[in-house]
């Protein structure tokens, strides 16, 4: 059953223009068809009352729980080749609560004036589509694209820097993530293709970040983000 995020008022769901186009013209929605609507964290069974004009009526609320008990803010560098979009899509599927894209000294992509907001708008569309596909009940927030120093000012209960300069060794994420309390917030910062400079690592330490290793192998930037998100989700949902 297709799922869409929408606003609900007086038993009628209102979709965004893009979601309405997807339902009507891409998925070929038909009158009488049942779909799922998510509004303010609640999931409803709904029916397409008419296609033109599009009218969707709420039938009943559905009990569901698809969100992680903890909140992960994944800060990642802009990446070439569309790999940052892969991080957004798959990160959403894995339960990431918010994304904080940034530019650091070794980030290959450099934005022209005004390009940041265009890219963010594209990111938000990717996240909405991935949230609907993966049956999320919330859309992860996409923060404005910032510089590395500003990312280090984000508040969280626990703040980690995935740093390749740290000795590669034991699977320390298990102990860190397993010990988190429910509803705690974690900020994890993952660098670009060239990693972080020594000065950037020093700055994070000075800001109170704890360095973490992602294991015995050197991972590509996009793999590192998704690996970290996967481990976080697994351990947050009771994995051992």
C-alpha cells in the first residue's frame, strides 16, 4: 500500500503538489483505492474518493511503530558523483532522524552562490520519497548546508567524530551505542573523500567530540555514513 505524507483536516488529506502528481500521474491512483496517509506522526488508512479533483478521505487511524527509540543526526560532507544523495536516501531508510550536510577543507564539491538552497531542496525531495517508501512516520530534517566549524556547534547528548586518524581496531561502536538511553540524541560527523585534516580533528576534540573508529578497514565516505547509521539502528532496536 502506497504511503504519503500529508496534512489532515476534518477527515480529508491534502497532499503537496509533487505528492499529488506522483499519486495521480505516476502511480495511476484510482477512485476507491486505499492508501496510507501520515500526518503529524500518525498513520491513517485512507481512500481516494476522486482523482480529478484529487480528494482523499481518512478512514481510520492505524497503529504502527517504525521509528528508532533514539535520534541520530548524521552530519556528512558533500560528495561527488551523487553519493551524498545515496547517503540521504539509504540513511532515511535506516532510520536517521536528521541530516546535516557540510563543506570542510577537503570537500571536493564547492558551491556557487545560491546553489546551497537548490541542493537542499533536492535533498528534501529525496528524503520525503525515501521516508514514504520505507514506511517512516516522520520525515528526517535536512539542515541547511553549513561549513565544518558550524557543524561542530550542533547540540546533542553525545557527539562523535568518525576519524580515520584514530587507531583502527575493536568494534567500539557496540559499546557506545548499546549504552545509550532511550530518546537520547547522537550527532555523528563523517568526513569527505579525503577525510578530516589534523587541524579539523583537533578542533572537534576542543569542542568536546569523541573520536570513533569504524573498524579495521578504510571505508569510502558514503559507506562510512551508512555503516554508522546501520550499526546505530541495529543496536537501538535491541541487536547485540
